[in-house]
C-alpha cells in the first residue's frame, strides 16, 4: 500500500470506530513500519479522531456514572452494593481507556 492508500485505509477504519491501538497492532503484524503507521495516523486530515475518542470516553463515563447511581437507588443506597458497582464501573472505564490508544499531535 502506498502512504496515501495507508492513510485512506486508516482514516476509513477510524471513522467506523475501529480502535486506533488495535488497528496499529494489526498493521504492525502485517509488516508495516511503525513510522509509516504513525505518520498515517497523525495525518492532519483525520485529527478529528482524537475528539471522537474523547466523545466516546465521555459517553462511557456517563453511562458508568448512571449505572452506579441506579445501583445506589435500587439498593436503597446500600453503601456496600453501591461501592461494589462503583468499583466494577471504574474497572470498565479503566479497561476501555487502556484499550484506546490516541496520540497527541506535537505542534
């Protein structure tokens, strides 16, 4: 794939919501150089992907907060149940954030 084709391919996958970290790992497994992948991913034409990832994380965080609030209400504000549910929600948020790999553009 030419650099332009690689950039288009990455842009298409990211636009469909494919995690950047997984995409990078797959391309590395296929034999693409890390520098070529980084250059294609940091292409200014798709810098919106970082904000898209932030939007996704805000949605996940909000869903987890609602989940904990509902658990608290349903359990009659039982601190043990609410604490366990909060811990599970925090673990889910951590795992999702750990899997998301975004890079900041150095300006």
